[in-house]
C-alpha cells in the first residue's frame, strides 16, 4: 500500500488537516534518530491526542505503521509497537489492572493516572487536570470508529508475532506490551504461544515484559488464562532478578486469585514497606509504571481478598513516607484517604508526607470527608483530637 493512495488532505487530526501524516510516517525510516523521535511524537499527539481524540486519519495510518513494524529494515520498531498500543486504546495507563476487551471490559480501572495532564502552579498550591474517557469507559461498540481503530491494530497480531523472528531486545520486550491490549479470542490465541516462549528469552527485560503481557493478553479467554496462570505460577520459585520478580508478581496478582498468590502478595507488601525500590532499567521499558507506588498499591489491593486488605495499610503508609515524586505521592495519598478515611494513623502519615501535598488533590479528598484540607490545619486538628 502506498501513502499516496490515501487522500490525507481530506482527513482531519487533532491539529487540523492530516496532510502532514505521510511525511511523519516517512520520517520513521529516517537515518536521523532525532527525526524519528519527532515523527513518533507528532503522530502520537495528532492521531491520539491525550488518549481521547482519534479519528479516520488514525485508522488510515495504522496499516502503514503495521507494515513498518513488520519490516526488519525499520529502525526502532519497539517504539512503533508501543505507539500502536496507545492508538488501539487511547491511553494504556487506563487499563493496567483490569485490562481491556472490546466486548467485555472497557472501563478504566484507575490504578494509574493517565500519561497526559495539565498543571497550574500558583504561589501556595498546584492543581492537576487529567483527560478522562466519557463515562470513564472506551466507546468500542460495534460500528463505532474507535472499534474500527482497535480492530485494525488487533488484526496485526500475526504480523507482530512474525516480527519477533530475529528481533532486537527492544522489539522483543515491546511486542508483549502491544499484544497485552489486543484481547479478542483470535488475537489472544495468536499471541499466547509467542509470549509464553518469550518467558525463556535470554534477556531479563524481555522475560519481565512477557510475564505481564501474557497475563493481559489471555485474561478474557478462560482456557488460555488458566494455562498462562499455571506457567507464570511455576516460575515464582525460580531465582529471578529484581525486574523480572516485580513484573511476575504484578502479572500473578492481577489474576485476582488470592488463595493461590499469598507468596506473591507477601512480596508486594514487602516491596511497598521498603518504599518501592526502583527496578526499571530505563524509560524505554514499556511497563514504566512498575516503579510507581500508587500503581503497585492499587494492583495489590485489587488482587487481595477483602479480609486481607487491612494488612496493606502499614506497607502503604511506609510507601507514602518514602515517595519523593510529587505525582506518585499525591496519587497514593488520595487512595489512602479514600480507603482509610479518618483513620488517625493514616492521617498522621499523610500529614508527614510533604510531597503528597504539592498538588491540591489530597486536600480536595479530605474536604469531601469534612476534614481539614490544608496540611498545617490537619496537623493542628490531629494534635487536638
């Protein structure tokens, strides 16, 4: 298929006329890495604006991106795999625990904040705004434009699997991420054997990504999900590096079988209590939220039975005390208020977590409960109560 066969000038994207899309697609083959990076950023911003604005120009670009990913001569194919994942669902961070399925699961799970945000900083406070899906769910109904986009990416699964032959490490770790969000029966059946094989890849990065990717890709096909769980569970007692251990734990606990994952949940509680030590090798690793305390906490919480969830309070408070990233601290602080409300120990830990107060989110959540929304006021209130 040639780029010229599409009347790009008749299409629109987030910034207007889509006539610049062909040049950005061509730049993905450029010898200049900066040009390739600009092209990927431009395509992401214009064809998937903040995860909520995708249209016909997005749909028409997908076959070309799939062909580029298939071609071994294309540089940095792993980055294209990650871009295709975002085009399929808007923002992958909306679906990092419950996953996504075009018929059975379109609700954002809110375990991780979206990748895009606006920020207003004043003298005494800062506030954030995040893009949200309509009714907090993807609109993938039959006949919808977003379903066509999703299906166009999902139809490429055989090509993505074929591209693994002779692929470099970055593509081998990125294909599981892409396949994780393409969960039709056909896509899951095509991807599962390849992702299972990647669990024995020589690279820890690839094995780690394959663990989470396999748990997502098979979740909505019971027979495949059961097989994946057995394969992943069998790996838990092996000698594993920190990255692979973290990803394997997140893959197993999201299957929500508390009776079979006690050792996994104990590891995750210990990880939270230790302040969530960093394991990410670099920012190109596709599952970049695995070092985020709020994501780790939420995923563990959802994978823990109601009776055992109180055991997460002390580790969560320890993770909050150690969180030095403003976004992470605020996100975790909000969850702690939502779950433990006016618990005095939780509120004292929150009051002592300076980073959690950089944004106004924690104060707004406290205000809902009728509690002081300013840190100094909360400390004074705690001292009196």
